[in-house]
């Protein structure tokens, strides 16, 4: 029995040694793994991320959503639909008494989103959301509703700044959009299809996208638009325009602006104006009333293999200078046709889009160092940027002409005419163009305006001053008479 026990123990030890030797030999022959693994990642169906401290934490969108939703608003833009006379019929003042054939034109309304950017009621949105609107109405997250004034807009970036008369509002702070990375989680917040406060999640799919939706002809026939969109696969639909693209800490990365879709609805590609561009445009509109945009004054294209072969370029990356418009700051500073811009200041330039975006963040008079590849050598050219007018000073906002939106031209009236009509004051409508008065009222050429909102007017200048003091969307009334039909008429409209 003892002998059997000894034999059994020896067999077990022998087997263990054999297995150990085989595993040792297998490990010795196995090549070292080249893969790197994150440690301490829980095995779970819940998604995780590594925070700034290197800790593995659950991926959670709730905190960011709760933080930003109160600062994203619903915007309704209305073009007034006041009744107007059928233009095909001759004007007859007696219709004012007895009625007659008229054309009904209902109001045109569109909606979008906006982002409150400070506690004093400033809201940024897309230009196409409020462009041409007679009335802009903003509904907050808590259902409070306000009329908004349009502070300014910039079609070149499709941005607009509006303001409501309220204090202490929740807002979303800007973050540096240049630091955003492809693959980073983002949330899109807005009001698609009038579904208020909708939040969708996705990642940044690409940066610096130019999708050619803002093209406008500028000096030298070039485009004045700045397109350097953040592309995301977070669901964006009609109504999201002007809404927020935020990172997971609740900072504003961009303003959702467009989608790429064959159907008009979400197909996987959304585009947002980066926060760095938004903040610059907003700052200009608040400080100066108009955008201060520096111009390098170059016509550029992306470097590609065809250009490299055709012009024997020594680099295959950058923005190729093909020419210069008039008043070019770049040409005056020493840039040449055939130069390839590879860097401005410390920022690498990989495309014409990148060049336009970087320069567009500067103002006339700013100095930038343009590094170009010139026949294989890097040359630094200091350039003082100009404005579109060819000057380096601050661009002044054009004084608002009170008659422009109304589409009217006024003239002074001879004292004899006033005496004949037994009135003491007034100015005459000399011409009517395409504007709010011709679209929304029955007013005709020859009408003598004696009062604006019950304020007596004696000159064209006085009428213009009253209009310039009025707010967008404000209800106004022109009172007066016609020389051949001396009775009082009143025309009401939204300014």
C-alpha cells in the first residue's frame, strides 16, 4: 500500500513538471505582444471614458444635457402678412370706404434655435434663421417668450446676434474649438421639427470642412465666405439651425448650421460653425456693430498632385497662391504667385479653407507672419492685414437708412401745395420700391405723410430720424393724405 502511494505521488509530480515545462517552452517561443491595453477598465456593457485625471469613469451625457438645455432657445421668425391691394388693379381711394377686390397674403413663418451666450440676453443663431424677418420671437426653456432685436449679422459665416430685454439668463460659455479632436463625444441641442429641447449625441467626424453652401462673390471674383465647419454625426435636422454643439463638460464648441442630405433630413452628416469663429463674430458685432474682418488679399487653392507636377512644387501640403486682387495686403508685403502658404504664425496651414479661417479671425491692422514654401525654401513674410475697403483701420458700421427696409423715397413739399390742402406740414412719397410698405400696405406714390406714430413731421430728415430710433418688429403708423383725395389715411406696418 505504501509502495502504491509512493508511485501515485511520483506520477502526479511528473505530470505537473511536464505541463509546466511545455507552457514554459510555449511562452518562450511566443513573440512579445505589441498591443497596448488600458488597465482597470470594468468589463461591462456600459461605455466608459478616461477623464482628465486618467480615471476610468462611465460615459454619461446627463450632466452636460442638464447644464446646456436651459440656455438653448426656440426662435420663430415672421415676415408680416398684412393685407395689401392687388397690384393689378388701379388704386381707388373709395375702396377705403366700400371695400373691393384684395389680395390676401398670409404671414410667412420659420423657426430655428439659438444659444444664450451671456446673462444679459445676447443670443447667437444662424443668419438664415432671422434673415428678412419682421418679427423675431424667442421662447426660453421655461416657456417665457420675448420679442428680440437683431443686433447684427454676418452672411459670410451664416451667423447672427439677437438680444432680448432680460437679465440673469442661463448661458453656455465658449471653449477653444481648435482643441477639439476628431472622435470626441459631442451633443447637439436644439428644436428640430419644433420638438423643443431635443438632445442628440455623436462624435466629431471631421474638422475644417468646406461644403460650399455660403459661397458669395467678393473682390476679385473670389468667395468671401468662411467655411471651416466641425462635422458631426450627432443627429441634426431642420429646426436645429442655430442650436448648440457642446462637449461633455457643457462648453460651446459650435453653432449647428447645416446638414448634408439627399432628403432634407438627417442622413449622418451635420456641420457646425466652430466656437472660435462664433466668438470673434459676436465680439465684433457687440463692440463695433459690424464684423471687422482682415483680408490677406490672395487667391488660393489646395495643393494637390496635379499642381505639384505642373508647377514643380517642393511641398504637397498647404495653400497655393495663384494670384492677387486689387489692394492686396499680401502682395504689398512681398508674397508672390506660386508661393505655397504652409503656416501662419504658429498655425500649420494644410488647405485654402484653413488659411481663410485663420485670417478671418483677425481684424484690419493686425499683423501676421505668413510662412511660405518658395521653390523649396521656407520664407517668412510679415503682413499687415487690410479690410475689404483696402484700409487698415476699423471698419465703421453703415448708418442705417430708415427708408431702406420700407422701400420708399420721400421728397419735401412746396408750401403752396400745403396751403392748398390746408395742412401745415408733411413730406411726399416720391417713389415706391420693393419693400415692406409696398408688400404689406395699400400706400401709393404721392401720399403725403403728416405724422409718424402721431408725431408731426415737417421734413424728410425728421421722418428718417424717427425710423432710425424704432426697433425691429415695432408697430408703426404713417398718417396723411393724398393731394387729389383730401381725407386722412392711416397705414400700419411692422418696422
